[in-house]
C-alpha cells in the first residue's frame, strides 16, 4: 500500500462512522488518501474528522462558495490509483448503475480510468431487493468490484446481511487488489461449492458431508490468477474474502439454482463443484416434528439439476465443468455424466474415506474433456488439486 493513492468516496449511510478507522489503517500502511463526501454523508461523519485523518482537504461540492475555489473532479479521478466508495448506499448504487451524475462523487466516478471498488451498506431487505441486485450486476459488468456486505446487527434493529465490511477487511481487499497485476484482464468465473441442506422442519434437514473445501480452493486459485469470481456456496464453516470475489450464500438446491440463473450469463466459465442434494422433502413442516411412531417416512421430490440447466442455457463461448464423486464404476459413471449433460469437462473424484472426497484434506482426481481425453493426477492436497483443475479447464484461455 506504500504510496498508493486512494480516492475515498463516502455516501450518506450510518456505516460512514467506520470510515475514520479505515482512513487510519490506510494511512498507517503508507497510502495517500483523499476524500469526497456526498452532502448527506456529513450528517453521519464530520468532514473535519475525515480531513484531519486523511491529512488532505475534503471535497463535497463542485464549487466552494466561501473560497471561490472549483474542485476539478477530472483531476481527482486522474490522481487516484483506485476509487473506493464506502459506504455505498442504495441511492448511490442506483445512480452509478443508471448513469445519473448529480454530485461530485458521481462525477469523479464517471471520470475514473482506473479501478472502482464499492462497499455496500444498507438494511437487509434493501440489500436483497431485486432492483439493488440488478444494479450490482450492472456495476459488475462495468468492471466495478464489490466488497459484499456482511451479516450481523443492523441500525434498524434487525439481523441479517447489509453491514458494510469492517475497515481492516476493506484494507485487506485493497492490498489484494494491488498485488494482483492482471485484475483488469480477468474473466468472470462462477463456482458452486459445499452441500445443500433441504429442510424437513425448522430444525432438521437432508444434507451430505461436503465441506466445500474443494470449491473454495478453486475459487482461491482463480482469484490469485486475477479472475473475478462469483462463489455460490452452500452451508459451510469456510470463509473467503477478496476484492474480486462475490460470495453468495445459499442453503437449498432451489436457492443455489436461482443464484446460478441470476449470474450465469455474465460468466465465461462455470465450475460446478457443489454437492447438491438430489432430493428434497415434498412438504416442509412449520413446527418441529415430534418423535412418536417407531417408523417415519418422508415423501421426496427430485431437486432441480443445476449443472444441466447451466449447460443447456449457455452461449458458444461459455464452458461448463462438472464433478463426479463416485464409490464404484467411477470412470463409467463419470463419462456417462459428461455426455448426458453435454459438459466440456468432468472432474472424477473417487471416494476413499479420510483420504479423498468429503471432509478429506486431499483428493485424487481424473479429468475427462468432451472428447474423453483423460488427464490423471496423483493424490494431492486440495489446494494443489485446484491448480491442476484450472491448468486443464483454462488451458485455452487467452
């Protein structure tokens, strides 16, 4: 971060109180910081505080009526290595996505030739609103990186996703951005990971033992190569943060399908490593089922086939990678899946308890391409396996 020039945009949300801490972290790491505040943001944090901590004047309006000075937004944009807008409110997000330019911060954004990174902050219902999601998709397509909001207590008194990421993690995002030399040449890659949980009642579910480790290692490797990643993750204890990562957390197969359907068209490659439950209960009880009879039966319905949907709804340029975890007749079943679902590649992982597969730290894989060419690898850590997978599926990537 030493000598990096951060143009910090602050919009009018309660999370603006965190910006004082962020500025101190960035300055301590050697960055230069200049700030633009929207007029509304000064209700949440004092311009004097921002100016004092950044050691630079704060810019709010195009024209300072007291001094007669004009703030040149083009000059600010040219100065910056990166524009970070934190917090990004739903209002600012919408204006960025639709091309509205009615304040100094937005004018600077539209003048930026370098990277823009945003850290949204809003109430949970706003964050999940279809309009907000569409606006974030538009900005992702425009090359803006999004630091996803986190879950926790919100100013409204509710609990859920909408909190702006913590200052130290935002600073870590910026560090990762500057370490990545190929960010602007990256492709968007969609990855699914982990299990899905299919609810039986409020406390029980049908699931499997997938830890999500393989999918998360693939995502980590993609990010280290400079790619933008959309990671759709089922329930897992794992965590991953990066400025080029959009993490979407789901529970059920239906939720995973909806996330894939929303983002697939904007991605170059889909790597579907999630262990999606094949079936779900036909009826989910609203109250906990009490243990009474000696026998209990569940009526199950087949879950949607996410991999088949992605394969059937892709352009000629998009590639699809599937996974097959098998306990017997492994090669036969994997090749059948490759052909039946019209995949570009399938990664076969033969299950050996505590050695390869769910919960294990290692995998032994064989990859087949659409011509049934075989690429076989020895037993390795999942981190190394992720690199092997990408060496094959990205071999024609320019």
